[in-house]
């Protein structure tokens, strides 16, 4: 993909998975342990992608995402709307805060987010992107805000023993 970043379905035999290091243990474990790959079905669930500098090039990161129904963007409707839901994302430390030379003004992380947004825009009836992020993960929340995500009005919530989680969304216009 000229000007952006190359991506394709991730495969469980990808040798880089064993070395992948985003610096965020939950993401590293998720991708390294292939939690996204259903051996019985022989496919990933949710669909998981590898992002590379160029086809066959170094791995920049991985992302697991799929389309799903979530509360409507106006938060007052009981109807659900179609979102592209990002379940897990990780950028290898070698590419964090690094400019993508094929996308002037964008880091590699922002380039990945741009590709994911374009996939969402191409899906008929998709109203936006949604993700959860630890409220203490300042690097991630900063990136998401920079590319247009906002926090849901309910604020952080506790979903497990870890730090509170923010729901962030980007509504497509």
C-alpha cells in the first residue's frame, strides 16, 4: 500500500511472533501465545493482521479486530450500531514513536490506525471504531486521541484486577 503500510492476515507460524515486543505485557502475551488463533478452525478469531514496513519487510506490529454491534454513538439510543472493534493492538518497540517515511507526518503507529480506519470506512453501515485501553497507558491514549478517538462519557471502569479501562471511540463522519 503506497504511502501507508503493508498488512496481511497474521499466521501462527510467523517466526517474528516469538520475538515481538511492544513493551506492554498483555499485548506481547496475546500475540506471542497466539491466543487469537483457533487451532480447531484453522483461522484467527478475531481476525488478526500483521503490519509491515512493506511486503515481506520488517514487522511493525499486529492488530486483532473485527466488526461488531456496540451501543449507538449518541449514547441515548437503545439500538446498537456497527463498529470496527479493536481487540488488541501492539507496535514493536523498534517502530514506536518512529516516523513512517512513506506517510510524511505519521508515525508507524498512526499509519496502522489509518489503515484500520480505512477498513472501517469501506464497510457499509460502519459508524466508527471502538477499543478499550488501560487508563494508565498514556502512550496509547495519547496516540488514540491524536488520531481522533474520544473517551466515552462514563469514564474509566474496572473490568478486572488491572488498572481501570477506558472505552474510546472514533465516530466516522
